[in-house]
């Protein structure tokens, strides 16, 4: 099982370190708490673990369905754009006062996972292959797989969160505001990309 665990570690780390909507939200939420990354990874797991179980029991094909991908891309893209706009509007209040973003870190993890169609498609393809490999080890294989994969999310997002929180006092307020602007633009960009992908599938 160890070679397979190593494979999961490498694939999971490469995936979680790739910049995406969840990374952008982690950066923004970490400004107020060093625990934001851990909480976001928990919210991510709330969506991810049931999804892994669905794949384990044979529902991977559902997420590969074109109609499902179109709906997820359009709705998810719209939601992520909405969150990006909200982050942009509240950037000055967050920087200049003790106010945080309207949604909590766990909620952010849930939303960034549930509204990301490429996250779901990854699990329906690459992820499902890994799940099936662990299925060969019986009932003990699935918990090992889930834990190994989630620990990668937890460690990386926690590192990002702690580093940002510890160094935030070194940033000027103008720079902090530009960080929030960048994060909001990234969210809007990813949301637009998701919508474009959905329309492309539809056409």
C-alpha cells in the first residue's frame, strides 16, 4: 500500500498547491486568523469526503455527465464571481478595521469546493482511479486514502494561513488592500472561466 500512498501524496500536493479559488479565499481569510487555512480545509473535507464515498459506491459517471457539468459550471461560476465582488467591496473595511469577510472560513471551504466544477470533474476522473486502487485493500483502504489526501490540504493551507497572518504587520495598508483586490480579481476570473467552460460545453 505504501507506493500507492506515496502516489496519492504527490498527486494531492501538486493539486492543492496549484492556485485556484480556494487558495485566493485562504489568502484573504488568513489576514484575520492563522487558523483560517485549517478551517477552510475542514470545509473542503465536508464536501470532499461525501464525494469520495459517492465515487467509491459507483457514482463517478454522474459527475462526468455533460448536463451536470454545464449546470455546475454556470451556477458555480456565478457564485464564485459573487464572492469575488463581495470581497472587492469590503476590502477597505477589512484592512482598516477589525472587520472580517462576511462568511466564515469553514463556509468558504464548503463554497469553494461545492461550486468548483473542475474539482468535481477531477474526482470523477483522476480521483476515481485513485479511489478504485484503494478499494483493492478492502474496508481499510478508503479511510487511509481519505486521510492521506486531506492531510495534504490541511498542511498546505495551514502553512499559507500562518505565514500570511504572521507577516501581515509588515505590509502597508495600501499593499494589504491590493492583496484583497488581487484575490477578488482571481475569484472573478475563475468564476468567469467556469461559466465560459459551461457555455462551451453547452454549445
